């Protein structure tokens, strides 16, 4: 929950010029608050950057005050949507059942969902990482098309804490996630205190296809360094 429309425009002015050297095959997606989507959609046209939302409801319309539907997003040029982020699960009662409904709705209405899975500090300390993620995937991916999907592994204990998951450990868990999929080519990202000073090491890992960036995406120059990882 960052950036007014004016602030998001200011961010773009600093960010877009940094993409001139970015390889064309590298996908860049900005997942912004709902109020910023229209303004960014107009300004991103023709650029390397795709537009993403931070959530989507499972119905096309209805009595769901405060929710946003797939057609409302695609109408303004949104291509991606985050589903099941740990903060939605932690603070807003998101369950594997509702995550599954949102994933299927996203795909039905032409969006590519970015599914977030990951464990808390307590779960990791209790040795439950593998079983928890396995259960999340099993429940979340029922009847989901794995040819139109991105998965992000976000160890919750590493988000915004500065406590990054060791890159080899992140690579190991992402390998486990991949082994459970029917489509091994699903792009799998790492998210959790991704920063300009650790992105090169993260992206050097063979199983990691990308990064889901939180706080480090708020400042144009720093985010550009992440996008232009070496």
C-alpha cells in the first residue's frame, strides 16, 4: 500500500529511462494499488513494463463491497495479478480455498496469476517448511492451468526483515516446488528481502526464474538495479 497516483507517475519518470539497456526477453511487471492502475496503464503503453494488480475477486460482479473483478482489471490493461500474498493470508483471512478461487478467476478472465506460497518463522523452526508448502500447492492449484501461472516462494520470515533466505536454501525450496508441478516450466520467483546488493546472487541460482520485490521496488534507481541484474 504505497504511492498515490502523483507519486507513481514520479516513480515512472525515474524508472522507465533505466530500461534502455534491459534485455528485451526480461519481463518487468509493476503490481500497484488499484487506484494507480489506470494512470500507469496509459503511461506504460509501448514500454517493456507490464501492469499487475495486487488481488482479484473470484466473481465477475456481485455484492462483494471492496473487491475488484477480473473484467475490471483487464479492461484497463492489467495482465498480471498477485494471488495469496502472505499479507492477504495473514491480515485479511485469505485461505487456500479462496486463493484457489481467485487463481481460477484470474485465468478465466485473461490474467496471469502470481501465486505466493511460503512459511512463517515458527513453521520453519518446527521443520514444517516442506509439508506446509506442499499442502499449499496441493490445495491452491486444484483445476488451475499451469501453462498460465507464475509462482513466488516468499519465506514470510524474510519479508521486510532484512533476514534474507540463504540463496542455496531458496533454490532448494524452489526446486521442491517445481518437482510438485505438472508443468516444470512454470516461472518460479523468490521473494523476501530482495535488494540491489543480493539480486545477482539470487538470480545466479539455477531454479530461480525471477524475483518478487517488495520494499526495494519503491525507489526507482534501486529497483532498476534489480531489474538489470547481472
